[in-house]
């Protein structure tokens, strides 16, 4: 292992969250295909106990020879959150620690990855009863700032944008005109003309996030009426001014609710919808590529390949801390999606 590989390994954390089965899945007489063994390991497609069949007191050979063999694949991650985990539990295991790095001056990023319906937005945004990790992280950020005492002055600005079809839009001030990326000496990669709201408490976020989320571009497709084809990017700019030196420092935390990772082909889309799918794959693919290259210790990271990676260029790699949360359904109905998500997460975890 090269030095840079070891370095990166400490800088990316991969957590898998398995959500509870929903009513639809239970009605469809599904099978549970993700077995959470402990807080680091899960088994995908575990062996089933085949009930023994007796005829006149003699056990008969299993006639169910058409059934394919179970994969029974063991996966180990930095952490596995089972169906009973709350958003608070997920927060404790994912973003709580990265605030230390942020306060030391390093940009940080958090991704939720997974198929539509796997629980990405529930994890990120949640609802009034179960606020997601964005709110919990911001609450902890304000707590941390207040515990610093008086040697620094803080100023918190938040933005919420989406990357849709390789264009950037403001979720806090909806408009059909895409915004442009630019590089700023102080702010790093910036979205020109985006809304940057100053906030003083985490509470102020709740409505902002909820409304912003309603502005996300959504298109019903055959596969899933709530299919979300945009990447939602929430960013926090922390301005710190040291009172003694009056030195100014700006760090950035990015939290990204990625578009559904299901394949465009599986949703039966043609025309415009198909183009969207292709572009989503482009951003997801190039995010995966960048992470893999960082892992290999490559000197060339292809950030320019997609809008999403260009936007996050200064928040991935180097001393930036990254958390990848992979969301999956436990049900056999989502067998292929879950398998693909676990493989993607395992690749990132190898880093
Ligand atoms: P995604 O954003 O990945 O498409 P959602 O977060 O919208 O998926 O989740 C799909 C549905 O499942 C939503 O109704 C959500 O409230 C519910 N859900 C997801 N994760 C959980 C969970 N851990 N506990 C309870 N309900 C959940
Ligand atoms: Mg969603």
C-alpha cells in the first residue's frame, strides 16, 4: 500500500443503512435478502432454511431444484446500521466526527447513495418527528461553535442546489435558468448567483430544507412514481475569523442526496427521460471514478468529467473527510438494486 492510499483510507468512511420493510413489500410476500450480522457485517442473499418434507415418516429429497442457489455474500463496512437504527444513530456513526476536521480547516463531504425508495432522503432530510442527519449535523455544528469560546468569530452561510441533467439550479430560489460554476480565491468552487442564507440556529434550517426539497426536479417514470433524478447538494460555508490575528478562513461542508442509482434501462425510459438517466449515470459514474482514483493514489483525478465532481473538486481527496452512506431496502423485490449498491459501497470501502 502506498502512503497516499493509507492516507485516503483514513479519510473515507463507508456506512450501509438497511431500512425496515414497508407495507407494500410485506404484502408482496417478499423475502428478506439482507441479514445484518453485527455493526460491521451483513450477509446479502443468505441461505434459507428449507423446511424438511416428510412422506410416511421418511424425509424426502428437496424437490425445489429450479430455485437458484443463494449467493450468501458477506460484506464488511466501517459500520452497518440495521432496520431499527434511528436517524440519530446514523448521525452518531457518520457525520458527528467530521466536524472536528471541519473546525481544523478541512472541507468535508457526505453522500447518500442508493436506488430510489432505499431511504436516502429520509436519512438526509427526514421529517419533523425524525429530523435527518443534515439537521442533526447542523445542530452539532452550532453546539461546537458555541463551545469554542471567544477566540474565533463564526459566520454560517447555507446553500441548497440541485444538479439535474448536468445543469445546476438553486433550490432556495427556483428558476429555470441554470447557474454557472466558478472558482473563487476565498470560497473555492462556487456557484455564481446562488442563494447563500445566513443562519444562526439549526431550527432555521427545517423549513428551508423542506421547501427546497419540494423544488427538486422529479419526474414520474414507469418504475417508480417518486423517482428522483436530481442530485441535491446542501452546502455549509463556515467563515472563521480569528480575533487575535483577524485572519479569515472559510471551510465547506457538502451533504449530497444523490439521484437514484437504479439503471436507466430498468425504468423503460426513452427520449428526454432517457437522456436524464444517461446524465445521472455520468455524474454517479464519474463520482465513483474519482473516488477509485483517489484510492489508487493517482495523481490525475478526473473531476472535470461531470458537473457534480467539478462542484465537489475541493471537497474530495487531499485532507478532506468523506462519508458515504449506502441505503438499501431489505426486500427481495429490490434484489438487483441492493446487490449493485452493496458492490458500489464495497469498492469505496476497499479504499
Ligand atoms: P429515496 O430518497 O432513497 O428515494 P426515501 O428516503 O424517500 O427514499 O424513502 C422511501 C420511503 O421509505 C419514504 O416514505 C420514507 O419515509 C421511508 N423510509 C425510508 N427509510 C426509512 C427508515 N429508516 N425508517 C422508516 N421509514 C423509512
Ligand atoms: Mg429521495
